């Protein structure tokens, strides 16, 4: 009996171990699929939000004269850029409001409401009468629509960044969270593709007369689809955290002053650099390098495809080397590269040269944008995480990202366009200091409950 029990026992142990391993593998697959489904759901709304927001930036070259008929081309673009910037100044309010909703009532509810508000803003622009029809009321109503979109995007960034950071597993946070910027860039890319299709199918006069409205109609419809996808997402905020009195409180957020200042420093340089080489670059190549608008659209579309595909790779890199090292690499490279890149871009008329130079600028940006959400989320506890990420980012983004086009065009209008590159460099220096001061979140992260404030 004793001599035969061993093999049978060993065989049974192996079978049990095999069953346990199979069950564990199945659970891992199920968990991974759940995370992927959640990332896709959150990302779809993020893509729609940013498509709607950037549709304005890319089509304004056609509708600027319809709402601001007086003045030359630069002054008309400055007027539409001014409204673009004012939309950014609603972001702090949106960051506070939707951050409070997310921390107090759940990330999912906040994301559903924000995408519906974006839908309303896009639909309003799509049907808006021009200056020739209703006079000065037209630019006023355009501003109202942009303010609604700014409020929505102000809430979208922080909540989506928080959700995607929380849904990811510890070893792949950079990779999973990078899809926030994949879809953010995808929104820009989709807006460019729609504009490119319209440029191929319509004449310049048709685009200026009514064709510019089509992207906003598309945005309003797709926002409704995204809302239904978001309604099915799992909630990542715990019921206990949402019930705590400090949840979503600005007073509680101020207890984390060091994290707030670090995020502001990241945003000052990071957002300015990002908008300089994306939304403003469309106008810079047309208005300064004097390239054809259609050619510029093709160049920027190709650049954004590459930029979008880079985000997961750079996010995965941060999982290996740490978010702090990603930020240091971005800051140093952008500090050295901003002035020469902008100078060369302003002098080029060759599409291939423009493609290479903008691509180089956005490779540098990828060190930051791929981790832009998670690097901030790791600095705040759950009770004020969406508020800390969204509100703090929105303040810096409104002041320095949203004003990028206006400041650049102002420098151009006073004959000092080359000074803009030095302005970008100065703010990147602030980001470098913040990167040096930030903690190494591989060791101390609020997402793991190991941070020390």
C-alpha cells in the first residue's frame, strides 16, 4: 500500500496543480480582457471629445472670415485663436466640476456627462448662423459653444487619466495609460482626415460657405455613440472613498501642495510644447512657411499617424525606466530642440523637410505625452485624484497650452516671431525643474498606496 500510494499521490498533485494553473490562466485572461474593454470604452469617448475640440482648430482657417469679416488674414486667425484660448479658460472650471463628480459620484458618471456636453457644443457650432446673417451675435454664440466644449474637455482629461491609470495593472500602467494620448492624437488625426476629405471633395469657396460645418455634425453624432459605450464601463472608485467627506474637496487637494506644483510645472511646458507642434503647426506652416493648406494637411496627417503609434512604445518604456526618467528626457530634449526646430520649420517650403522636422519635435513630445495622465495620477490619493489631475492640469493648460496659438501670432504681429521659440524654451525649463523634484513613482505611488506626502 505504502509503495504504491506515492506515485498516485504525485499524479494527483500534478493534476491538481494543472487544474489550478489553468484556472489562474483563465482568470488572468478574463482580467486582461476586462482591462482592455475598459480602456477601449474610455478611449472611445476620449477620441470623440478631442476630435470635436480640434475640429475647431483645423477648420477655423475656413470659417474665420465668416465670423470676423474685418481685418487681414492674420487678424482673423488671431480672433478665432482668441476664442480657442478662451475655451481653454473654461477648463479649470471643468476640471473642478467633473473632478468633484468623479471623486464624489464615480469616474463613469463624470465621463458620460462630459461627452454629452461636448456633443451639445459641437451641434451648436454646426448650425450656427454667421456674422452676415445675425451680425455680432454670431461670434458671441461661437464663444458660448466653445466655452461649453472647454468645460467638457476640462473634465475629460482628468477623469479619463484617472480612470485609465486605475484600471491598469501595476506593471503596465504606462502602456495602458498611453492610450489616452493615442485617442487624443487620434481625435486630432480624425479631424485632419475629415478636413482632408472635404478639401478633396469640395472647392475652397464651398468649404468657406458651408463645408466647414460638416466636421461638427460628425462630432455631435459620434459623441452620442461614445456616451452609450461609456455607460457600460466598470467603476474604479470605491464606494468607501466616494462617501468620505474629503472626496473631491479643494481644501483636501491643497494638502498635497507639492504634487499640485509639480503637475503645474509639467503642464506649463508640456502643454505649450504639445500645442505648438500640433494645432499651431497647421497655421505656422501656412502662415509663416507659406506652404499650401492642402499640402500642410497631408504632412500633418502623416506626422500624427506616426506620433499616435509611438505612444504605447514610449508608455511601455516608462514602465521599465520610470515616469521620472521619461519626464527628464522630455524636458532636456525639448529645452535644447525647441528654438532650432521652430526656426527651421519657419524657413522650409519642402513638405518632406517639414514632415521630418515636425516628426522630430513630436518624438521628443512622446516622452511626456505617453505618460501625461499616469504621471499625474500617481501623485494624488484616490479621494482627490480626478480633481488633482483634472483641475491642476486645466489651470496650467489654460494659461500656457490654450494660449500657444495666440501668443505665437502676437509675436508675429509685432515682428518678433522668433521670440516665440524662446518663450517655449523658458517654460520647458520650469518643466525640467518639476521633473527633477518629482518622486520616483516606481517606489512611491498613490496608486499603490505607498506615496509619502
